[in-house]
């Protein structure tokens, strides 16, 4: 719209024109939006709306000047009004309601515009679908016609078709004839046919050539395309031909050109797809083969670098006798040779190999200033043992290394070392376990144990370190050399060793850490007596080997058998077997302290039993979480029980008139719940939450057993949380609970914490607990004593439901 010219510059008009102008001015200005559409009256609230809407000519001119060929936005109109007000004009007020209405109308118009665009696109899509449908139908029809035509050909016509190809071949040959050869062919042809016959044959050839040309021109792409599987690109070519005329007939390609084009395209597509599939499949297959087909490894093994094995550089495989090549005595079959003597030897002691040992050793090392060096005697009974276990290393335990077991579903039934090796097979299990042996406990492990202030280390191992029997799936003998290397690492750090036979033939307790979960086959069942004798034979070999002078100062505690489950066995049978084991071990000149398990009978029940050997010590394992009465105690009560209850038990057991005599605690932890994954076996829940379903009514716990009686609800999430999320009150309690147990067990011969390292269970790992600040940095540096007044942890805000 053009701007109005000022009145004083307008050319003179006639009377009718001036009348029309007056009428227009009387009609007045109507408020419009930015597109020029009329709006309702926008007078301010309370204004007199009965008056004429016609503005003065001046107002009309002011309003007219606000218009342009490109409508202003609402904001632009409002800005113009402000400008006019400054100039003395009084145009319409663009209040908030006015602006809101304008925006709503513009939004409505925009929605209508978008609907129209969508409708256009929809119609275009429908038209495209219709074209494709015609394309496909056309192809099917023409393909059917061609096939029908081929079926209707007579034998003569088929012969002509074949001859036409022959004629083409002849034409190719004729193009290569010399002039003399062509002249000779013409002469023979003229002799063979009369002029009239030659003219007739020429006419027939012309007719056939014309038919073939017409066929090629009429060839429709969609027919063979549809039969052979066309694609979108070919359809676009069909549309190009369609636009050129002929209803889809192609003047773009002949049939032969089309066939060649399609053949090349198919080859490129097939090659491209093949390369793409290979690029995807090969890496995925490699990853999956490692993840699924490869044996599971502990997290320590996954994160460890492959051993360098540089000490093999000085020897040759030919130095190994042929009879020993490929056996456990062949160092070239060892995954890790670090700190092993790889010079071949077939020497044995007690039938156990010394391969890997160096001939010299040094016992002048002192673990710390609080204990004597190895060559000096440790005052057992008056000097407390402060030791730690290296559990889950040579005898797998699922809660320590869950990475071995979490690969499998419940259907696989992999719940212990027996089922793991049965599932993997011997070769894969050997690879997996030796990698774990090499990585989970190393030289640095013993250095860190020494740095934490320990003076003893308990090394659990199982009978298959010595031998295996028919039907055993276990990896035989490989853990033996790692046991020997571990003892040497302990020696280098002044640490004395508690040798712990953790798994006996047949399983002495039916728990997963004995190797096989389920039925107890030791001193029990069909092969009970056989397995009892096998265990005695193993002790015969072990005691002969460790009676060597090199072990006198370092293997100072000799465990007879870990946790025989006497509450499920005949008590006298276990006592008689233990007596025989002591005789076998002492006969072979073991002078070390001998340790036997309390069998879960209770310390007070050992008075008067097995008291003949003055260097025999009763080993008790103390945990509050496996006892439904103790796990339900509140935090302050648990701490009080650790300070007073376990102290009283230890003192009674130490007194031969009320208990056995020398007593130590071979296992304990600071866990206050049984929430840790797999602590109650693989796939079994917890007493704490009341979902511990063992499949046996006598051992299952299906009611929550936390101190709140499930109100508030007993939950494991906070107990299993990362220790950085522990509250200050919880950290304080965990620290004091651990110190209380140390004090109690030091009233006897001392203790071994279970265990040094786990993959994730902080409350079961001294290494992780020390890093989290819930265990002392040195075992003797303690900021709490049971003589202190105990805090009320409920008042400190520590919940009792975790």
C-alpha cells in the first residue's frame, strides 16, 4: 500500500471526489493485525465506546502512515505509536490484550498455513505411491506378455531366433574378411541363388531387421526390472523415460545396455554389502568370542598386563626333556615366570615338585618394629598374631571374585570352582585360573600387607594344588607353584605364613569355598572313608615338603583343615581323623604350630578334647552376620557384643579348665549385614532382607532379620553402597567395630582378617576398607578402645535397617 500524500500537496479534485473522501473519512480507521485483518475495538477499559469510531483526518493520516507494503509486526506498531505520542499524535493504544489477540491470530494463521503444506505433501506422497503402483503393474503386465509370447513361439520361430543370433555372429565375422574373401563369397552366393531369389531373401532380411529394431524400441524397462528386482534409482530412470513419452517405454537404454548396466550394478552392490558386513561382523565376532567363548577372568586378571617372562630368554625349549615338555614342569607352558627359577628340574620332596624355587633364601627380614625377624622365634601365646588372609586366590570364593560367576545365568548352574571348571572344560579353566593366580596376588600384595602393619598372612589353598582324582574337573597342580612363590614373597617381607588347607577331597563342609557346594563327601557318604584317607595322604606329602629347613622360619603355622562342618558330621569321626592327621604331620618333623577348626560346635564345648599336643591351637571364625540372633542386634549392641561377648568367649576358651586352651580367630570381618553379593552362595539372597532361599527349609531365611523387624524396611542398598556415600556415623561405627574385634581376639593368640582384597565388597577387604578410612592405617594404631564409653549410634542418626 502506497503512503498517503499530505493534503497540502494534493492536486485539486472535483466535488464528487471530495464527497467520496469525506465519506471515507467518516467511516473511520479499523484496528487490524499485521496482515491487515480487522480486529475488535481495542479502546482502553472504561472508555466511552458509544462515540463514533471515525478518527479525525489527522488521526487517519497518522494511522495511514503506519502502513506499508510489508505489514509491520505488533512490536513495530507499538513502537510507532510511541513515536506518534511524542509528536503529539494520539493514535490507537496497543495494549496487552490487543497484542495477545494479534499473536493468537497470527499463530492461528501459521497453523493453517502448515496444515495446507502438510496437505500438499500428503497429496504428493499419494501421487508418488500411485506412480509406483502403475510402475509395478506395468512391469508385471509386460513381463507376463513377454513370457506368454515366448511360450507361444513355434519351433520354427525359435529356430529363427537362434539363427538371428547366428546371423549377428556371422556379421561380426564378415567385418574381418579381406576384400578377396568377400568377392569369393559374393560369387558363390550369386551362383547359388537366381536374381529373383536373392531379391526375396534381401526383403526378408530387411523385414526381420525392422522387427528386431521395433522390439528394442518397444522394450519397457519396468518389465525385466520388476522380474529381476528393481530399485528406487531404476524407478527414477523409468520416470525419466515416461516423461519423454511412450508411457514408460525406454529410449534411454537398449535391452542389451540395460542388462549390462544392471549386471555391473548388481556386482558393485554385492561387493559393497559384503565388505560392509565383514567390517561389522569381524570386530563383533572377535569381541563376542572373547566375551562368550573365552573363559571368564577375575577383574584383577582383566586389568593386569601380560607377564613379560624375560627370564626364559636364557634357556631353550630343547633344554626341557621331551618327557616333560608340555607338562607342569615345562616353564614354556607357564603363563607367568616372574620370580620363578625356570631351570628345569624333576626333583621332588614328598612327591611335590620343587621346580620354580631358588636354592637360596634370606630369613633376616623383620615385618615391623613390633615383631622379631623371621630367624628369631615368635613368642606365640604372649605376642598376638596380627594377620590377614589372601582368600579367593588359590581357592575361589564367589563373593570375593564375582566376575568369575556373573557371566552365567541360573540355568548354567555355575556356583563354585567345581561347576565353573566343569562348564569351561579343563583347557579353558586352566587358562582362566592361571591368569587369575598370576594377577590377583603378586609381589606388591605382600609389600602392601607388610606396609599395613601385619606380621602374618594366611594362605588358603585346595587339595588340587597337590593332586586330583578321577572325575575331578579341577585344574591340577598349577596353583602349587603360585603357593610356593607366595610363600617366598611373604619371606621377603618378613611375614610368617599360616598354611591353610581350604578344600579337602569330597568337601569337608559342602560350601562353595571348599571347591564344591552341596553334599559333604568327606567322612560322609559312599566315599567318605576314601576321601578321609586321601586327605591324610595329602598331609603326608605336605608335611614332608614343608619340613624342609627353608620353611622352618616362615611356615610357622600349619592348618590341618579349614572349617570341617562338625555339626553335620559325626563328632567322634572328626576327632579321630584329626588325631591321625596330627600324628602324620608330626611324624614328618613339622615343628610349627598346628591349627584345627572348632567345627562350629562352640568354644565352650572343646574342653577336654585334643589337649595332648602343647603346640595345637583351636581356630574359631567369628562373624555376627551368619547368626540370626546376632545379626538382629542394633549397632551399639553389636559393638558391645564385640567388646564384651567375644572377649569373654576368648578368655573362657583360653583356660583349659573351661575350654580347649590356646585359641585364635582365623577369620573375621567388619560386615554388619549379609548383604554382599554371593556371600550366602551364588544366586541366594540375604537374611537381612529375608530373601535367602537356599531351597532347603531348614537353612532358608525368608523373614527380614534386621533390628527394625522390617519397620522401617530392612534394605541392602546402603550397606552395599560405595563407601564414599557412607554417613559419618556409619564410618565411625565400622571403624570401632573392627577395633573392638581386634582387642577381643588379642585376648587369645591373635587374629587373621578375612580378607586382604575383594573385587567390590569393601566391608570384607582390608585393602579397600583402609582406603575408605574405616580400618586403621596400621594395625596397631587405633583411636578407639573397648574401655571407652560406647556411643549410642541410634542417637547419632545411624539407621538400624541397614
